[in-house]
């Protein structure tokens, strides 16, 4: 096997050197030369299949690096819409040195799982600013829940929105009008005012703008986070979030 590797390496070296010298043109090989060359490559790969896995790993690493660079550029180019849109809920430490943004869908199981992780993160690290982007993509129930939450925020402010958000993200039933009415009553809110507000242009516009931003950022699932300048696509446990926040502060 060692001899085969050496022979294969020698062939590649000769080809490379010949190409540099201008004396080798693979397109000018005879059919017999092509067949022999292909046979050498095939034999090498059959005896050294791990090379294929190594190549795939390198390709994945390069693709991940490319995606990371793209994400950094997208965040930088759309920073105002992400971090300062003027309408999204802002909580945590408003003067925090790190900002975490979450695109959330109330019917998303992983969003529900992530909710506890984010709450723990904010409790453990009191220097994080937290922004919620309503991003309903899982059907009419998701849209209805988002409209209710946005209407509550516009009518009653961020503190009451947070209370409604916490209920909606853990609500296991269907968000029917009667269920939403019960949530409004539990929060001592006027359900009729909320229901009227839900279908107003001001509420619909928030969802439309968030969707437009999501399209630009190539967001196809929830939860999706933006941590300072980096996009985190999918659920992230609190330990990983803490480590990432620490890394961002270096």
C-alpha cells in the first residue's frame, strides 16, 4: 500500500511539474494513457478510501467558512433592520454590551425549547440586550399568534408583550379566538381592542417587514438567532450560548 501511495504521488508530481514546464497537456493523452492514469487513480482510491472522507471533510469546512463569511456580510449590511427597527420587542439589559436577536414562531417546537435556554442565558448574564422578531412561518395558527402578540405590544407596551409572549410560546392548544380571549383576560387586557388591532395594517406590516428581512438573511427555519455579528441557525443550548457570548466579548 505504501508503494502504491508513493507511485500515485510520484505520478501527480510528474504531471504537476510537467504542467509547469508546459510539457504536459492532459487533453493530449492517448486513450491508453488515459486508461492507465484512471486505473492508477482508481486503485489508489480503492486502497485508500479514507482519502474520499478527508476530501469531503475539507469541502464541508470550506463551505462552512463560506457560509459564515456570507452571514457576517448579511448581518453587517442589514444591521439597522436587525438591531434597531423601531418596533420589535427589546428586553434584557437595554444597555447590554452584547445583543441577541431571535426570529421566533410560536408553533415551532424548537422555539419553545429555546425559550427556556434564552431565559436562563439572560438570567445568568445580565449584560445582554434581547430582541424578538415575530416570524410566523408554520401556518395560520402561527400568524394568528404573532398578530395577537404584536397587537398586545402596540396597545400595552413591551412589558405586557413579554407576558403574552411567554404564555404563547408555551401554549399547547390551538390559538382560537376563545383561547386568545382567555389569555387576554388572564393578563387583564381588553380582548376586543386586541382583536380589532390584530388585523390592522400596523400589525400586518410588522410581520411583512420581518419576513422581508428573513428572506434577505436567508432564514428558512426557526429559531434563528443573530448574536452580535453572527447568525445561529437553529436551536442552541444555553451552555453553547454562554460560550459564544464570552467569545464575542474577547
